[in-house]
C-alpha cells in the first residue's frame, strides 16, 4: 500500500465497559486504541461491491496498515462519523494491510 492512498485520519476505539447514566440507561464507554492513517471508501446502495465481492449492509471500507490488535469488536471514528467494524480482512496474508468492512451507526 502506498502512503498517498492513506489520506484520511481515523481513530480506532475499543469498548472499555459500560455504565449507567443519571436516567439509569446503560451507555458504553470507548477508549482510543490508536489514531492511524487510512483510506476510507464510502459504498452506496443496499448491496455493495468491493474487490469483486458483494457485501450486504456494509457502508464503508477502511484500509489501514497492518496491526495485530484490531478486532471486529472495535469501532472506527472518522471525523464526526462512527463506523462499527463488521469484519477484519488481511488481504494479502503478508501483514501489510488490513481491510475493515464497516457499517455506519447513527
């Protein structure tokens, strides 16, 4: 992956537990794992295509340099958008990059 493709900055966050607010609602707390350069591709429509694969419900594909600590239980924050990681794919099995299939949450 060329450095010029990684033109966005994203923050990877991990759920650090939950707590009750003053109304008794349970809210999740998120801790920052890392802020990394990334390529973010926004997909459109109900069925989205990425590299000859059709994924239903995916709204963004985030490509980052390889990290061993990224899991599908984490989320990505890109500007004011929050993206839940649906799957983590190592495309070339050479530990160079990770492709995060994500869904935007409101």
